[in-house]
């Protein structure tokens, strides 16, 4: 996916089935390493980050079979403790999960580099501190981050200074293989982190429920293969709700977990939207005009940072949005690069520190460049709202996280074409 061309101005109407969560799928695929067995994944989204993860596993010796049913079977039995090439790992952030998973299985982990969306600095100091407490030692090498736990991992107590999703995932994986008990507190409790814990439990790990941000793992029991269904992607779901808003549309999401979207649904209701929420579906009927509001992102259950740019795009759309909107970004301070591109479409944005303010103004088509996955989604929403033609380049960033994007949008009536 290189370019997306949109001629907007059409109301999106219809149903859309939400796919499996990218940010749940990535840790599950790497956690499978710990089982040294065969795992079957249902509802695995076919997005580039997932396909790249499968390539990494294949390079390391995993055998992968795509079943006709859509399930993906990964056989981890012959996986070797080797460092995958940087060209594979540095394209995605999920490769960071190799650290906990490989250490747990082999007492050795090597990561030539982890990539993902560019938000400036993306440190992994908390992953390394926790793994260090479990006995992993960094081996100084020139380019490849290499960790060894010669005597095997041991349980530890670690209070994370902030609830990092990636660090929580890595430490949970390592803890299942560590001797004795590990107590992790101030952990991330995002649905995709909970899904990782559920997968590890299904594979035989002894992991307590998450209680007030604390989780206990009694490690050391051998894990076995299992079958897991990836949870629905709450960010994809939220993006389609925003697309309905941007176009004054009426969209029914199928296969969602509304509870995961609590913060977004609350904000949408504050903006004057009518929602019909059922067990696994949400119907959104957008009003002709909606009120802008203030949002502040934060770790789950607060408003998700991965829906910030999409919501900001809604605040920019003159003729629909009323009042002034603002976003305070508390997770990724440099997540505002998309605003430069929205300005090219006529958006009125002011940024001060970690807050951006938006005044609705008449938008127009333009040639814009997607800076990252969700920033690109914001540009797409703005493009869907304006009648003129918009061309979004660097669209591969968007393909990292939205499955069957063109088909889903077209089925809702959008005039959109994906090239490359
Ligand atoms: C995950 O990234 C997601 N990626 C991101 O989604 C998401 O934005 C983020 O969680 C927050 O929800 C994947 O799951 C693959 P973090 P992750 O560790 O794990 C700081 C998307 O659009 N931090 O929770 O890398 C860090 O700088 C993507 O789908 C440290 O200081 O995020 C940030 O400010 C983009 N030291 C905050 O914690 C560390 O060792 C949260 O990061 C680790 C993190």
C-alpha cells in the first residue's frame, strides 16, 4: 500500500466487521515461542505488522501454515536461538517481544533493532530493568542487543515506574519461564495485555488475575501449544466510528467488544452522538453537527493514545464540528506530526507542549504524507469528509494496522482507491 486516493464528501452507511487486534496479535505470536509447540491462531489480522512477525518467526525456524478456514498454525518446535536480521525486526515494534520470549525459552535473546511508528525516542529501559532483575545480563556487542541468563531466569518483584504495554508483555512472558514467583505492579491493563495473559494461562502458565495493577506469576511450569482467538481490534473499531462521524454517516460495527471502547464511547456521547450498544455490536448514527470537546490520553482505561489523531481530525472538520477541541497527549509527546499534514488540508491547529487545540475550519483536498499509522488514519478521516480529491502518500504506514481497508471503506460507500 503506497498511496491512497480519496474523493470524500459521501456519507458512510452500512456494516463493517472488525478484525483481530494488531496489538494483541503481535505479543501472542511471539509468546508462542515459549511453548516450543504448535499454536493455532484464529482471527489473526492480515496486516503488514503481523505478516512481518510471521516472517521473523519463519526465519528463526518456525513452520507456518495458513489454513483454509483463515486460522494460522505456527509450529515453534524447531525454532532456533538465532538473531533475525535487522531488516526484519526494525520494521516493527512488536519484535521487542522477542526479548522476553527468547529469554524464557533459550536463556538467550538477540534483537538487532525494533522499529514501529516514529514518535521520536521509544525507550525500552523498563523492559531491560525488569529482565535484569530476573537475571538477564546484557552482552556488549556492536549492534545487536543481546541478553543472556546463563543460570536461567529467576522470579522477581518489580514495580514499573509507568504502565508500559510492551514492558508488561515482555516481563509476563519471561516470568512464566522464571523459577519461583514474580510480582509485577503498576502494569499495563490494556485488553491486549490481558489477552496475552489469557493466552499464557491457556498454554499452562500460572498467572493471577490483574488486581489493582498487580499481577503474580508462578513460573517454571512447562508450557504447551494451544488454540487462541485474537480479540477484536478496538482501535480499528474506534477509527470506523470516527469515519462515520466525519461523514455524517450511519455505521454498524460487528464483532467488537464495546467495553474495550468505554472511553471513546463516553466522549462520543458527550459530542452529541446517538449510539446503540449491544453485546458485540455498536451502531453509530452521526448527527449533522457535533460538539468538539477536550480529551486527555492515558493508559487503559483512559482515552487511548492510538485514537488521539482520529479524534483530532474530527475536531478540524468545518461544517460538522462546532466549538473548539483539544487533545492533551500523555503517552507519546511527539505524536503531533500529523497536524502539519492536516494543516495542508486547511486545518486550524495550535500546539503548546503536550496539548493541541483545534478550531473547525473549511477543509479541502490536498496531497499529504502519512507520518505514522494513526496519524495516517486521521488524514484519511479528513479526506473522507471533503468533496475534493486527497492523495495520501507513505500509506504503507496505514497498512500496518488496518486490514482490508479499501474493501471495508468501499462497502460503506467511500470513494477510495489504494495503490501499490
Ligand atoms: C504499544 O507500544 C503499542 N504498540 C502502541 O500502538 C501504543 O501507542 C502504546 O502501546 C501505548 O498504548 C504495540 O502494541 C505494538 P508503551 P509500546 O511501552 O508498548 C514509555 C499503534 O498505533 N516507555 O506502553 O511501545 C514510552 O516512551 C501503536 O498501534 C518508557 O519510558 O508502548 C511511552 O511514553 C503505536 N520506557 C510510554 O512509556 C520503556 O521501557 C508508553 O509506552 C517503555 C516505555
